C-alpha cells in the first residue's frame, strides 16, 4: 500500500518537473506570475493503529469512521464482471492506485483497454496525460454540487485555442497561462485575463473570475 502511494507521488513529481521545464523553455509563463510563494505547511498528525499499522483512518461523509481499508474494483463494462481488485489503506486517495491498475490489466491480464470510465475525482492532470499517452480515452462525469455562484458564464463559455495555448472569453479577450500550481494530487494550469481587459468589461459582474474571487494577474 505504501508502495502504491509513493509510486503515484513519484509520477506526479516527474510530471510536474517535465511540465515546468517545457513552460520555462517556451517562455509561456510571465516571470512575475510564474512562481508563487508556497504557504507554510502545517504538521499533519496521523493516527496509526497499534495492532494493524497498514490500515488507515477513514474519514469521509457517509462512510464508517475508523481504521479501515479501501477496496478498488475495475469492471469490464461490456461483460459486467470484475477483472481487478486492489486494496489500499483507508486514508489513501482514490486516484493513487488508478494508473498502476490500468497498467497491470493491460500488461499482465492482456486487456486491450481503449476507453475507461471513472468518477470526476479521477480527472487529475497526471491521469489524463498518462492515459492519453497510452491511447486510452478517459470518460468522467461533470462535477456536481459545491457552491452555486449564480453567474452568467461557466467553463463551457470559454473557448480553448490549442495553437496559442489560451482561452477566449465570451467578450473575445484572451486568458493566457499565468502559473502552474500543485494541489495535493493534481497539477493545475491557471489562465487569467489582463486586469485592464476585465476592468473595462461590461460583463464583469457576471464573470466566473469575479464570482469566485479570483483576481486577474497584472
């Protein structure tokens, strides 16, 4: 279980270093916004079982709280059978064993996986990129719940231009890549508009940036 957790984080380290190297060499990120001062990390206290140290503290809504294990099943949807089962500590993130299980099923079970479905939590950048490199299409549902910001614009209103690596907002202003940030198990690219464009925009009060409290980079 520790090996699986370490493997995912090591993959994430390599992926982050590669992405930062590519962005640095291309000059895509503006110097004043490229690096952010990391917040001081507080010490995390972990509960360890004296009788079963391999278990982990499970603390999720709707789940029994305590020292548990998690079981991760992979199902062949075409035939409705479980083809792989992995077990992790109860405090492990669901995405940790995902790539290893995909590789195991492909390399050891001989399954020619072309498309895979998973919950929205599995749509991390590392998983998406790795599966794309393997020629596997990942299907995840749209995230639901959370805060309702009641804005006119949503993510689908911003059009991505791959050639220029930017988003075009509903009033046709560019949102360029400003930073690459690591958030726990994921690497996120942040795109922002120029402050002068947002300040003069007649749709400012209806924009997602204003609703979420995000300020455009100067």
